[in-house]
């Protein structure tokens, strides 16, 4: 068990006890103990969770003490496949990555979730085991809301309910789009689409878009369902065409309109 966790729970020991046992606790028990780690109570309120910003029809105090508050380090697993927990996680700060696993054991990245969003609602709604792995991409802090609290919040706050419905609808639309792409597009066009989806407008260059930081090739491969070597080959071809450029700290889409046009043409040809 990490020494800093022991210190946080028991404080610094200045006088040795009569009998001191040194034990190694497994990660599951350590994680359980971490759920009880608390900052000053005033900081632990749903009012400070980005997802609930400007929600005026929710009695935060009614639910604050019924939630848990937890920090995860970069690379730490938050939720794993087949977990039987049904809590919902609201991200306060940081970023996590969500992966699913095919029947053949291949992992596919569904996407990243940041502060202001949530995950884990499917298990809270249908009671099934976890269908995805969620891992912290950066040091993150989350509000962990038990299933019964989540349901009470939804039914007691129309504003919260509408936000959740809109977010879930957006996820379904994105999954439908990705399913269509995998059914219709070849690898090259799937890569075009994923790069456009991940990119943001480049500051000072309105006709260009950027991915910051540049994604690793194996990450892109996991997102579009192929091998890393195939992604590397396609990116090299795009660079030779003048479609992309790698700079320090970013991958630049020099001609995003060209990529969009090619996707439209591929979609029409498939129909």
C-alpha cells in the first residue's frame, strides 16, 4: 500500500506501537480505502462538479454526502471489464480513456472523456456488468455517485435529466456514425474521418485544423480497428500529398476540406 496513502489515513506516527505488523494490501483494498479519503467537506459538493454547473433545480446538500470523491493517478484503472459495480462517475478534472473489448480479445478505443462529462451510466441503468475499461489518461478527480443517488438526481432535477439525455443521445449518434464508417469506409477513409473528429481549429489558421498533442500511431489504430503499421503507412502517404504536417507538439491537417470532400465521395459511391 503506498506510504503516502497510509500517511493520509493514519498521519505520521511519532511513537512506535507495542506491536507493528507490516502488511501489503492488494490494489482492490487500497482503492476501497481511497474512497474514504476526504478533503475539507466544503470542497465536496456537486455544485463544484462541472457537469452540474448552473443547475438551479437540484438540492445539492441532499446528495453531497451520499457521493464519494476520489483521485486517480495517470495510468490508473478507474473501471475494468466485468466489474460488478454500478456507480456513475462524474469527472471533476483530468481525462480518462474508454475502451471496449471484442469477442476476439481486441481492444478498441471508444474515446476520451473530460471534465464536465460522466461515464458508467449503463451499468446504473440496466444493472449489467461493466462492458468497458476506463483508465485515467492524466491525474484525475471524480465524483462517484451510487446508482440509487443517480436515479434520485435524474427524477428530482429536470435540468439534470435533460443534460444527461442530450449527452447520451450525442453518444448514440457518434457510435452510429462510427459503425457506419466501419461498414462503408476502407482503412484510409476511416483514418480521415477519425483525424477530423479528433482535430480542433488551429489558432490563427482558420483553414487548418490541429490535433494537440499528436496522437500515437497505436492509439489511432485502436480507434479505427487496424494495425499500427497501417496507420503509419497512411500518414506517410498523407504527408507526401501535403494533407498533413507534424510540428512540435501537434499534428496539423493542412487541407481538412479535401479530407471532407473525399469522405463525401466515398459515402456517395457506397450508396
